[in-house]
């Protein structure tokens, strides 16, 4: 599936929730179910610090694709992190650079990606894009 | 007598609204308190009819503005009982007030090897300016610690103050623990060793009556927006004997006496410390807020706020897994807490959906987070317009949300 198709899939998953409470309960559920990041990657150099919550982001670049692992200490953020990984992990730099996480807006959680929310999520998206940009340049040189 | 809160709440139109479809419960007063309509109208009226720059022209509006600005200074002076209006300097807020003292006092009095004392419970605004000054002047920052219950370890103060100590800075009320510090005792102890004291009154002024002469403090800093006034305005009280000896903080208009390219002489107090066009609209709103507080029968520092704190504390303690940080016997209406297994960001996000505004995060007090070995906290802070019903709704919401985790 393309990034866009997965985003559409997520939007449909959330369309079933009428109440905001159900939406957040679902985010908490996926946050809880998410596999924790390998302890050796939960280090200062992978930390994206927000005033409100922290996000750790690790990446590896193999056979033209970037694989991301991430985690947050806040569960709602972790749930959103899980969704971001679902669309952005295991993608080529080009795919990552050409796509915006529009699903967050469409499922009505746009405020969590606003620059005024220092929860580390917006910084995480930026960081993923920076990695994509860097790997794209490295690949082009080869 | 139980005050009629519904009547008071009519003065604060902002409180009467729905957030995400739920009635607003505003428990973020320690960050910014709401303004009564009397403050808003006074500022609007001024902007609509009077606005002109102060102290700089002979025309009618300039004179009116200057009069209003200086009358505001007199209102602040009266409110804190300063000896003279020249000892009241208008600033952007507590942060600027502290930076001003840290810089100017530092330039005048701090040398290599000197010591500055702060407490472990300070807001960053009462740590960083001193740290910057210490770095610049080669001085050392020392810290008076607090006990787990939120009380300062005042018994350590005597040995902390040495012949090298040049100034001590402490919060009147902690913005996280809510502790009302024994500042009279601190000031007395410091003065015995000729050490001047700055009090960060950002959280004190909203809850306590202040008499700077009775306290004997050398500096007292506070903000307009935390005592029902506008943002961008605050005051620094300083004893003339210090202010006269301190060099200006910033250079510009109004603070000068005479400028040539070789040398500038400075204006007298308080103008020496008020470079540039001041926030006179803010100052007028600030004074209007003080007028409101003083006119109001039900004053913010009445027992009612304390009752809110007591009831909220009792109810919160009934929630399993909830831990309150700071339970000093003398405490203002500020409660920081965490619920086991629930991240403050998650709790704040969900409370917001229920129309409840609290503060979450590190609360500009990293050392307090470190003391309790936590990353974040949730803070509920009350004002005299809050109600027991709101506290009930808040506690019910916490129980409901806790079950989601």
C-alpha cells in the first residue's frame, strides 16, 4: 500500500468513532499495544524533547528504505507515533518527502501537530523528513 | 460569610463559555488569571480616547496619558505600601524585574568569588538571570534546599550565608509546591548579615497582602497578568538606597538626563530604569486590576481561596494513585500532582476535552521536577472566582479519565 492508501485506511478506522472519548481511548489502546523501542535506542541522541512529553526516534537505512522505531512517554502521543510509523516506516526517502501526514487533520487531532503543542510530535515528523532528505542526498551521490 | 461567587463571576465574562461543548472550568490561574470587565473597559476606554506617548509632549492627550501612567504607579505603590512612588519601576513582568536586578545589582556589587543564594523551588525566572549574572561576574550560585513536604530547609540558611554572600533571591509562593515561604524570617536572617533580599512575588501577589516596608525586603517583583490585570506589565519594587547605586539596565529614551557622544547622564528614579516607551496601557490596566481587588468585598486573599485549596486537597487525596507534590502547612491555592500510570500530557489533553483548563509539563521549574524525580506534573491553581462545584466536577473527571488507562 502507498502512504496515501494507509492514511485513507486510518481515516476510515477513526470515522467509526462518534465521541472524542472513543477516539482517544483508541489512541491509548494502540499506544499500549505498540512494541517498545529497543532499550539501546532509548538514548539522549535519539530524544526529541518537548516540554510536555518526550519522543525517541531511531532509524536505519537499508536497501533504499528507512526503517523507523519510536516511542513516547505519553500514551496519546505514543498512539499518534504508532500511526506515524505505520505510514512512514519502511519507505523510500522520496516517498517520505513527498507525503504530508494529512490523516491527523482528517481524524480531528490536528491540534497535536500544531507548533504550539510542545509534545515532540511535530518535531518527530520534521526529524523523519530530515533523515529522508539526508538519505536521498547520500543515495544520489552514489 | 460565604461570598456570592455567582455575582463575582459576572465580572469575568470569559468564564461564562463552553469549551468543546462543556462549561469552562479554569484552573490555570497561576499561569494567567482572568481579567474582570472593569479592567478590560478601563483599558479600552483609554485606548479609544486618550492614547499618546508619555512624558514627551505638551499636548493634551500626552498630559492625560502621563497623568494616568503616574497615577497607576501611585496605585501600585499604595498597594504594596512602598515608601515612595519612585521606588516602583514598571517592567514587562516579574521576569524582567528579576533580570533588571540581577544585571544592575550584579554590575554594581558582584565580583569574582562572591555568592548569590536562591532556593531549590524557584521558577526558572528566579534562577537563570542569577546564573547568567554569576557567569558574567565570576560569582557562585548557592541553593537553599526544600524538604519533600515542600517546606524550605530554613535551618540551613544561616550556614549558607557567608561573608561572600551578596544577595539572596526567593519566591514568596512557589509556583509548583504552593508553599508560602517564611520570607520575613528569611529577610531577617539575611539582613543580620547585611545581605539584601529579592522576593519573587509572581505567585505571592495574587494570594497575599503585601507590605514591602513591613516585610523589609529590598526588592519585590510581580506581574499584572497574575493579579487579574493585563499581560506585558509588571512591577519591580526596590529600596531607593539600592536603586540609586545600580546602573541602568537598558539604554534608550526616558532613562537619560543628557546625551552627548562622549557621555550620557541618567535620569532620576524611577525613569532611570524605564528605557523606551513603557507599556502605559498595561500600567493603567494593572492599576485597574488593583482597584478591582481592593474595591471588591470578597478579596482574593480571603479565606475562601484557602477553603478551595483544603476541599480540593481532601478530594484529590481520595483518588487512588494520586500523589500531591508539596503539602507545606502554609500553602496557597496551587496543587501539583500526578496520577500513577497516567502521563500529565495525556491527562491535560483529556481534561481539555472536558472543558477543564489545567497546566501540565515541567512548570518552568526543572529543579522541582528533579527533586521528586518526575518528568512532568499536572497543576491545578485556583482563584477567588472558582467554585466548589468546579472542584467536584474536576475530581469526577479525574476519576473518569483515570479509568481509561
